């Protein structure tokens, strides 16, 4: 883990405001480490600049508090919502991730363009499921 930490992937303003404990189990920590090693660090290296994690692991109470799906990969430590400076830069990052996957430099389960506009996504959801990646690219 070169650029990201488990603590960063578990940090949450909502959890702090609502006094919700957001502590990962050992299995979730293992998934988060895999997510960083297989996706986040290689993407950060290729991007060449900072990437902010808006949301990583979310325990059940936190996931409910933010309106997350009951089957969210965030619950398992398999997903992160990431962003850079602006929607336009998020668009560039999204395309970089697609290109890296096409070049077989990385593999993901889901790459989702979240909200935003044609200029770019408000944020990017990226996930990794060890041995079960669907390689889905979605626009929501």
C-alpha cells in the first residue's frame, strides 16, 4: 500500500458527525488491502497526482445513514468512491481507468460514472472482487 491507508478508506464525515463507529473486521481489512494493491495504487501511480477517497468502507450503520444500497460493495471493503479536482478531471481519470483495464494493467469489478454531467462524473465508483470481477462499466 503505497498511496492509500486503511484509515483513509474508513474515514467518514458522516460517521464522525453521527458518532458511528466504522471499524472494519479482519476480512474487510483484507479486502481493502486488495482493493488498494490491485486498483487504487496502480491507478494513482498512472494518474501521477493525488486522488481523494470520498467513501471507502462503510459498516452497516454508516451505509444506512448515507442511503447506501443494502448490497453495496462498500460494506465488504471492496469499493471506493474517488475523485480528483473537477468533473472534467474525473472524466479523464475515468477514461484512464478504462484504458488501463483494456491494456490488462488492472482489472475491476465495476467502474461507475456517478452523477455529474457530460462534462464528467461527480465521482467515480471503483470496485474489486477477488476472483469474481465482472468488468462492468456503468453510467449512473
